[in-house]
C-alpha cells in the first residue's frame, strides 16, 4: 500500500485495490482452477470465516470478508480486468494518452463502474531543481487531465464524474538555495471539473506573492464537502472509529458555494 491510501477509521473493507505490481495477474484464475473450483474455494473460505468471526470482536474479520467478496467478484466478472487492459482501447485513444496512460486507465475504470479512482502522478516534492522538474512534468499532466476531462465530456459522463487534482499543501513563495520550493501550508490550490458543479471560474485568490489567502479562503475539508455533495455523500453522516465512537465524515462541512 502507498501512503495516503489506507482506509483509516473506515476499516479494511474500504482499502483500495492497486493494480501496480502483480495486480493484473491477481485478477486472473490460476492454472488448473476453473469457475467451479473457485466457487468451492470460496465456500470453504466462508466456512472458516464463520469460525473466525466468532472469536473476532474487532470487526476486522467482517471487513476482510467484504474485501474478499469484492475480490471474487472482480475475478469472476472480468470487468475490472478488462478495463485495466489498455490493449482493448482503440489505437487513437492509446496514442492520445501516450506517456500518461494512467489517465486512460482511470477513464476505463470509471466506465466499468469503479466508484473512485486515485492517480499518483510522478514526484512533486520539488525541494530542489523545482523548475527543471516542472518543465518536464507539467506538460504531461496537462495533456493527461485535458484528455480525461474531454473524454468524459464526449461520453456524456461529465455530469456524473467529478475530477479533482490537488496535493497536500502549497509550495513556498520563495525559492530555496537548491532552486527548489519547500512545503507551504497557508495557501494551496485545486482543479475541479465535472460532477454537475459550476465550472469556468476561479474561486478565491492569494496575495500577490502567493503567501496567504486574500479573499474567499476555503479549507481542504470544505472542498471535500463539495465533492461529496456532488457524488451523493452526506458529509454530516457518522461512522464508528476503532473504539466505537461515532465520527463525522467531515468536521468542516460548509461547501464551496460558488461551485454549487
């Protein structure tokens, strides 16, 4: 698992599937195992799980059961496996995403019914040689995001799918001794497209040097509240943490009103 993808209080049932490494191979039946034998293995696993759940009061077993059930569905249906196989995309589509194939994978997964796709795009922690790195990376990301948003629009999915690109924080307004930019929490930005939200606008502004918000400051939690609104999640709902205490999905739930 990569940092930032652990499910936290939601539990292991919400841990994401990562196609990196042997991911594709894990979605195929191994040699000598047909659908009938796979079903027998599933039944045997469920029998063992019933015993395990009797002695597991933490909820972990139930979460693993949910995770395993989805894994079996992914193997038997083949839908996700086909979506991850970019050779099934027409040649012109592959050419448009050449060098940024992860954006094409994201579009195909969404078309296959995957509810949430997260992309990790290169390394952006440019504490040194910031401008050299961005000169190489920014054109690639620009092409990938533009192709993804255009594809979703062309397929009539732009109202149903919301795309957001952001990081954990901004970068320092001043350049350091290594021609880089360090972490800067007071101000950052995000790009949002689709989801039935109001597009074609810039919301808020920073001071001239990018040091602090100047007007319409919003928090990351407020943008998340807006995104959840777009996809039908109530940010005021609660779920139990590891100790059984109810936790709000978000504490700061006021949305970005300009986008609604």
